[in-house]
């Protein structure tokens, strides 16, 4: 009897990535070549716990532990589409700088900084990010106007009456105006929950 080391079947993961593109992204209207190429290139299974690798390409959020989730592929596909990243963008990711969305976004922009949600309030005003992406849904948008350049873009998830939606916005006259788009199952970021209000 010969003992062999067990290794992940990389062929199966490559097939899973192709199936993700064909059966999840394309069928949901995510067809931009730069998005599909990025999501084919980045190995999603490397951004989930070892015990969840076999579920890395399912069409729903994958638990990462400590209340965090890796959003479903279509969420990140639509976020990238709406972000329309450019080679001269100075981008800020509010999320895991070592996570899946960072790996997708980084090669598509001029520079990418990342900050975990809890550290956003302490960030100093810069006003020179041309693109901010929030990796999750917020009940209340954090004070990021000071970080975004005039005419800069924002892509985020928002929570409206208990439903999560993708939203985009631009900064004009010092204010970010959000436009809600598709209803999507986007993991909610507890750091940006709305204050609890009294009700009678």
C-alpha cells in the first residue's frame, strides 16, 4: 500500500471557476470582459477557510468566521462592473486588504489602499481617492465624503427596509448621492449599522 499526500484538485477548482462564470455571472448580466477575466484568474478557494474550500464557488455567501462572510460571486461581479476601475484610479477598499475583492481589484487600478470597517472613522481626510468600494452592505453610510475626490465614485451595498441592494454614487458639491440598483444578498457590515431609535 502506498501513502500519498492529499492535495486539492486544482482541475476541479478551475472547472468550478468556469461554471461560476457561465452559470452565475453571465446569467445575471455580468458580462464585462475585464470582470470575467479577473474572476477567472483569482482562485476564490484561497480566500475561504480550508473547511469551506469545496463550497468556495457556490452562489451564496460563504462564512469566514467571526461574523464575516465572503459575498457570493455575483455580488463581487456586479460591484466590479459598477466600479468600472481604471488604471489611473486611486482606490480605497473598505474591507479585507488580503481578501478576495482586494485581489480582484488591485490589478485593475493605479493604487489600492484597504482599511477594515472599524478603522474608517479614524481615517484622516485626504479627498484624493477616485474610487471607494465597500465590501458589504451598510445601514448607514460612513463619513467618507472627506476621503473621496470631487466626482469620485462609490460602490457599496446598502440596507433598505431590511433588503440589501447594490448602490453606486458620486461626490458632487461635497456630498455623495447614492443610487440604489439591484436587490442582492450582500453580507451586512455591523460596523455601519444605523443607530437604534426609540419606537412607541
